[in-house]
C-alpha cells in the first residue's frame, strides 16, 4: 500500500512535468504566425514595435530603452563636404511623446547631428516610421536600409526642398536604391507631397523584399523600385544631419533642429514560402502579433497539424511512464527499506 502510494505520487509528478514541458512547446508553436502584407508573397515572422508616444522629456534613459529593441545610438564623425558632421549620442533624447533627433545650429566646426541604428542585421523587412519632420531648413532626415554604399535603400526628407526646388535639388521626398555597382547611377523617385511634413506626424514606410523596394506614406504606395535592390543583409538607420551641400542638404543650418519619431514598427524574419510551418515556426522567436496583419491561413492549418502531433507525443510519453510503473515500484521496493 505504501509502495503503491509512493509510485502514484512519482507518476503524477513526472506526468505533470512532462505535460508542462509539452504545453510550453505547444504554446510556442501555435503562437507562430507569419505577418503577411497585401501584394507581397511570403511573410514576416517577427514584429517589433517601438512606441515613443508615452515617453517624457527628461525622464528615462534613451540608451537602455532603445537597447530593449536592439537599437543603439551612433557616435562617430563623418568627413562630409563642404562641412563635416558628426553623430552625437547626446543629440538623441526623449521629447514628450517622441524620440527627438537633434541637429545643432552650425557654429563653425562640425554639424552636430544624430542617428540610431539596429544592432542586428536584417534581410528583407517592412519598416514603418511615424515621424514629424523638422521645420528647420537644411536638414536631411533619413530612414533607411544600409550595409554599405552599394547596398542601401533610402527614404529621405530634405527639409529645404521637400516642397520647393532649390537651384540644384528638385522638390519632393526621395526614394532611392543606391547603385549596386560602384559608379553606376542609383535608381530613384522624387515623390511630391501635398502636405507639410513638419506640420504633423506621418508614417514613412519601406517594404524591402526580393527584387523590390516599395515606399509608402501613410499606407499609400508612392514609389516602387525594382532595380538596384539590395540582396545582402544590413542595418536599419534613422538619422538627421546636414553637410551644407547645396546639391543635397543645403545649409548648414542656422537654428537648432528637432526631428520627432513617435514610433517605429519593424517586420522582419522574411520567409518566401508561406506555410512552411516547420522551418518558419520551430526556430520560433515569434511574438503574438499585437496588431496582426492578416495571418497566413496556411500557417494556421499547419499549426493544427502540429497540435495533433504534440498530442500524440504526449500520449506516447504518458504510455511510456505507465509502462515503466512496475519498474519504478521495483526500484522503490529495493531502495526504500
Ligand atoms: C557591400 O557589401 C557587399 C556584400 O558583402 C559586397 O559584395 C560589396 O562589394 C560591398 N560594397 C562596397 C562598396 O563595399
Ligand atoms: C521547408 O523548409 C525546409 C527547411 O528549410 C526545406 O528543406 C523545405 O524544402 C521547405 N519546404 C517548402 C515546401 O518550401
């Protein structure tokens, strides 16, 4: 009788441990969904949402906040012409409800600028940045993919020329794939806008998938480039700077400038084939989407198949434990005096 009770308790303990393990696995498997985007084949495993809407000026540590999302502050000089600029970590700060990228008024040496960059490389992504452009002239506001000068996709607002041309720069917001072969021309579109980007927040988005970079403002496609599309993994960068170049930024700026970012949303972990649940989900760092794009029905179906598989494994394991009960009792009888 005593032996029987001891083995029952051991059995129940083992069963619940096995069960908990399987439940954890199941949870991880079945929460895996691909985020799909209309018009794009395949989908994205991971979504990162960096929300600055509740931050307060002077409160909290920007560096550690961003590091939670795999983003760091840049701090390095750039020998641009005619005026050098440098990215200062101290020029990135929280404002009220936004991340502020500051560019200082030019004082004669280097234009103090600001930049943030992902720590990890990504290959293919949909990145949506909600920002309010600076009202100060002579600033370049970049939101872009970058590995090197031949693997780069830019969405750039030039505050001097966003709504009117200068002698050297036509009006509009620039959508560019830099040339993949050094010295060749880039592929670009200059998107005319009917609103003042410094008057309010708008979503600027790039969808980069094999062979295509598509550019959106507030969810509306404004440009689609299919040549010079990068093929290597690289970083995402957001910055604000000026080099005084009359054929690009203009300036240098005569007043302090602030570009405000309210949120950054990154879809990454691209999978060309929607429905390959084994390869897409088992590596599983996927999050349950907070704002789901249409989840792939194929993945949902294979999720069900996986649940069935896990239930079968659970049964087999339980059967194994029950079968080993006589052995367990034997062990207990031998070792408990
Ligand atoms: C950029 O990186 C790619 C991939 O490593 C390489 O093939 C290419 O030569 C690089 N371009 C430049 C300008 O360094
Ligand atoms: C699913 O992924 C595996 C592992 O990456 C691969 O071998 C297989 O060909 C893929 N199946 C389909 C249908 O793409």
